[in-house]
C-alpha cells in the first residue's frame, strides 16, 4: 500500500508498475522489522541468484553482509551513461546524448514486463538531512533487495522522506532500476534532467544502481543547481578543529584514486595532535553547496554513508575508513576468508586467507592464488580492484558533529587536485575565484604505472566532474563564475594540491596521508590571512619554511621542499599549450560553450609566465 498521499508520486509509481508488471509491490518504510525481513529473504536466495547476499561473521562484523556482482558488472559504465535533454548542445561534449523521446522509446521495451515474477520495491529517500533546506527527495523503484539495503546506508531512506516531500510537491527525482539481464550491451544508465528522471537497467553495480549517488546527487543535481543557483560537486567535506577551538571547513575535488576518502578522514601527525588539531569528516564524495543568509557558501553531504574502494584500505592508510566498516556494512566483490567468514582485500594486510573465495566466487588457496601472475604481469587479485564497502557514516570515528546540521557547514577553502608526476606544485592558491575556476577547469590526472596502458598520460577531468556534469561543461563553468560573483568577497579561497609529485627517480616526494595536514594548515592560514605567500605566474605558493615539516625534516629537506614547490617554466609552457588544445579541440570544437573569462585566464596565465 502506498506510503504517501502525494498524487504525483502515486501516479508515476502506477505508471511504472503498468510498464514493468511486478508480481508484488513493497513500499519501503525504512523500519528495522522490514529491513531485517528483507535481509533474511536476500540471504536465503539460492547461491546462483544475482541478488544473493551472505551474512558475514556476526561476532566480528555485526550486521555485515557480503555480495558479489557479475564479473562483467563491476564498475560505472561511462560509455553507456547518457544525458537525454531536448537539445544536444545542452548535454555538451563531455556527455553521451540521445533525444529523450528516442531514448524513452528505446528503453520502454526493455522495461516492459521486466519485473514479472519479481517484486518492485518503492524506496523513498532524502539526499541530505531530512528537513534541510538543501536536501532533496528521490524515489527509486527497483527489483533488487541489495539496492534497498545499500540505499538504507547511503541515504536517509523511508517514510520520513515522503513526509518531507509533502502531499503535493512534484519536486522529487524519479528513479527506475531493474536488474534483468546480464548482457552488458543492454545496460543503460540514462538521465533525463528536464524530467527529473533516471532509468537504469541491466546493472547491479553500486555506481550504476544506487540512483541517489552519482545519478541524482551529481548528474541531475548539477543541472538543478545551475537552474536554482546552487552547486552539486564531486567533493569531500572536512572540518579542521584548530587549537583555539574554531573549526574551519574545506571541500576538495579529486578524480578517482587520488585519495578523497583518505583526506576526508585524515589523522593529523603527532605534533599537530598535541597542539590540539583534529579533523572531522562531513563527507567523502559529494558536496551540495549554497549561499547562506550571511553570504557565505554552505555545504552539506547529501549522502548518509561511504561507498568506498576497499583495496588499499588498512589501519595505517585510513584507520577511520576501516573502523567505519566494522558493523552494519555491505561488502561487494571483496574476497572471503572461509575460515572465519570475514572479508579480505589486497592491501588490508600481507596475509591473504589460505581458505579463500575470490571475488568471482571460486574457492582458492589465497596464498597460492596471489603468488601467480595474471595476464597483466601482476599478482592475481583475490578482491576486485573496484570492490567496495558500503558503510554508515555514523560508524566513522571522526564523523563531524555537524554531519546532520540541516544548514550545512560554512566553507573557507575549496581544493582541487590530481595525480601529477611533475609540473604541479604540492600546493598553490589562485589569485581569485575566477582564476580558481580556471584552475578547476584544468584539473587533470596522469595514468600511473600501476595500471595497464600508457603511463603518464594526462586525462582531463575538470573539477573532477567530467563523468558527472549533467549538462554542457561550458555552462557549468559559467555557473561557477556566476556563483563567484554572487559570493563576492565571502567566496571560499581556491587552492590546488598535488600529493603525487615525483623526483627524478620516479619516487613520490611527499609522504601524503596524515602529513597532508601540514598543507591544510597552510591553506587555513591563507584563508585567515595570517601568513604571507610568494606570488608566482601560476598563483601563490608557500614561502620558504612556511609548510611545517617538524618530525619529517629528514625526508622533506629544504631541497626537497624546493622541488615540491617548484614552478618550472618549460613544463608550464607545455601545460598551457595542452590547455589551449583541450579547450579548443575537446571542448569548444565539440560544442562546449567556454566562457570568455576562462579563455582570458589562460591568456593571462601565459602572459605572466612569459614575464617570469
Ligand atoms: C566514483 C565513486 O566512481 O565515488 O567516483 O564511486
Ligand atoms: Mn566519487
């Protein structure tokens, strides 16, 4: 029975029932009884069922579940992800586009009767704290209990979301998901921003099916944000408590595999801890930001959990993330230790379980398995490299006391970053918001030796949002510029960091992880105006001695710091040439409406560099 009187919701759900023809419809109220019953049901499915989940060792990992997706369904599928708006130009060069009418016509037969013999679950959820002026409601229809249980962790799911929507509003995002077929050629992740609608079919991988996350909170929300005057960004949010007790909030946008979750949950070095510094996590992946009444930019994390990459997570690399997974967590595509029914992944420790089940489901001797080289010349992996944990934010030992604050937290600094072996210094600050917007548009990351294919190739990922901007990237940059104008002198300061600079022998120079606190410290002081900086062609960089290296002096000698902060004229000349090529060939020539102000920034950067 419907959980809402809202006719817009009920009419749409009825239409989708008529289309997909489920045997049964279950409205998710979010109660413990309902979720417990669904957990029992999904765990009692036969082993070969695509939705099958397993209970893990309930003494060691209470409330934790395990799931494997099909081997061809383990990641987001950008080539099968579409933005369907009326005008092709409005989707721009960073998106696959199709006419909405054509796409509805193409997908309707795929959905027709797809839930026959199955149950449809109607999931009401809120992105953002219930009742927050920045929050928004979504409804996801799915035939997967795995999706229901994940949505319960990642969003505020249940009846309260409908109460928040009210009985009349039409302002909710309609998500339809079905896991019908394993054929990747029939997989579609489709957004209709003008209809507030997402249709996802034939995948079970989180990024494609937890529709509140990438599909709503980034692609649809970025479009809503442009129209409504706010921002949806692929950014972590953290708070740094200083010795004087004040907490400064910072957001940071890095492309995948550049350490967003690690920075969000950073543990400061001993000296900083002794001085009273503490870091609090507000979010690790997405920020919704809006100007507050005092004129400043406020951010909420629309999510309620962490959908984190498991491999590489351990007590040293990210203690807080690991601790977050110790209860009520869903593990997907990691390995099983069959001796004690717990989980394992590469980088958790150096002891793969002997009695293991690898991520595709084969029982193997984990020690032998990982000592055999795979086709890529690297040891075979027990866990898929993109295996994930879905962990409740409330489990995180350093979760911010402001996590549920409906007003969000005021942002002092925005950081961009990528993985760059050379060129980009450890940290630099933009001259102003417009220059910072240019810096964001220039975010790029190099492929590493750790991956197959070419090494050191630059991949442009503006604002770390390339796969997530739900409209024309040029209009998105224009929206950034408009936000800057609105915020005026209350705008956050904008910085760029690079934790990955290498020396001439290819070794990383900066220790990263907790030591990134030293860079945050400089950033905060810049925001407070309590520290000077050196002006260079590319922006402000720290003066000699201004990054505190107490405790790591042996590693970060003055010479190393000079290299970390160097602005090499030749490399930057090449960088500018590449940016001109990118702007022209990849964006403007393909319909990206680049604002003049950004071309001017590029010219100004070049002129400054030529003078230097
Ligand atoms: C991503 C993620 O793909 O957060 O960016 O899962
Ligand atoms: Mn992400």
